[in-house]
């Protein structure tokens, strides 16, 4: 294993004084994900800078940003949001722009803008992780072994309730893949009225068996409690439940939908300067690699990959559990953020109307 490189204060540029009163409020998604950020980002950042990190959570951190900015009462300094939300909020003028020159280089001196994965740096956002929506099942409650996204929709072969996120995004894509659409054709099909109808028709086949979830912590709990036998979920949440909590849960990678989470700063953030410092620190090579030892989300920087090793238990190799592991990519779909920026409102309106039927 390569020796872990530690970024020095001189390299990262965090040599500055901070008074005890200084702070930065960071909003994330809660549960095991927030815990990974607290350990890898918040605590080391405070130790380095003396700036206190106030950690708050939301079911979707993008939601309060618009309301706070428009009301002129912004209390969030940094928020962790999904790719399409970052682009949309930036386009609407609700976020501060982030100059990529503030981001520290890789340990070998490679500029950050060349070290991040393609698409990870946007005008108003900097990615920290690559994650995916997968489906998982409780091995104690399923007879046989589900292996494909089609199995998730097959309640004849695998009886029982299904957990699904209460949102059009990811749900419609998975429905089409389960209906036989190749991953590389999903958005082409979904961009037509016939494709949308096809996705909802597939959802109709399991509608009576669906238990809807909204917060990332819910699917592992639904699976562990036996309320559902299978559920879509964020891959890191299932990893945490299976490895850290020893729950009999298994991920099926077929049909996974890859996405970024990115840090953004709401327009008018009360501690904007500290927010910039936090993002620079949290997206450094070492910080991103450190987070990956707490939860199975891939770092957004290329130089972090070599530093990712074992889980905190000291025996679980993290690499095979990453959504970007080669073995997990055979039928993976990369979220098309441009599609969702353009179609989010109309498809969620259709989705909500379908729910109400």
C-alpha cells in the first residue's frame, strides 16, 4: 500500500489565524454520510484553523437554499447538494461563484483543476464524492438471489414490498432499465413522451407494493425492519448498515445511477470567507481520501484514489465497495444533470400526479 501523503499547512495554504468566535455552518444529508464528513472534514478543519463547524442536516440540502436566499435570511454557509441542483441553483443566481484557484493542488503539484474528475468543478460548486443510487435487499427476507434491476420490479419471482425514493429522478431511469432499455439509451428514451409513458407504465406494475422514502437513512431501516424486502438506496448507506452495523443487506450494482455531490455556498452566506476556506480544505486530496475510509463513496479527485485503503474496522477493503469499481460498472448509468435541469419540474409534476391517482 502506498504511503499516505499528508498535505502540509504550507502546501494547502491554510496558515491563518482564527478567533474563537469564527464559525461556518455546513448543511448535509445526515446519518452515516454526515458522520463521515464530520470525521474527515469538520474536526480536522477546526483543528487546523480554529474555525468552529456547525453541522446541520436536511432531507435534501438544496431545498432550503432558495427560500433562504429569496427571503434574505441565509443561515447556511456551505451545503452539500446533488449535481443537477447545483447547476440549477447556480443558473438561478442563488449561489456564490467559487474560484478554482483557491483549491489546493495535488501532492505532486498537479493543479486542482486538472486533478478533479471531469465535471467535478463547476462555476458555483466543487464536487467531493461520486456516489450512486443502487438497490439492495435483505438476505434474510428474500428467497433466491436478485442480480438485475429487472428483479427489483419482479414481485412474482421475488415477492414483497419495495422501497423507492419519492422523486422522479432515478426512479424513472431505473424503471426504464428494468423494462429493457440499455443504460446508454435511457435519456434518449426518457426525452420523449412515449418514453415517459413507458417508465410510468413500468412503475404501475409495482405501485401497490411500494413504500416511499425521502431521507437517505430510511432505506436501510426499512430493510432491517422487514418493512420492505428490497429498496433503492444510496450505496454508502447500505455499506454502513451492512459493514458497520452487521445488517444482512446486499447491494445489487446492476442499473446503478452514478452522480456527484458538490459543495456550494448560498448567495449571501453570513460566513462566506470561512465557507471558501472550508471547501478548499475539505476537497483537498487527503481530506477526500480520509472520507472514503468512513463510507463507500468515491473521492472526486484523481490523486485521492491511491490513498483510499481500509475501512475503519481495519479489515474491510474499501475499493470493491466503491460505485466506480470496475466490477460494479457493467450496467451503470451516469446521471445526466442537464436533462434534469431542463425536465425536473415537469417530470416531478407528472410524478406527483401519478402518485395521487
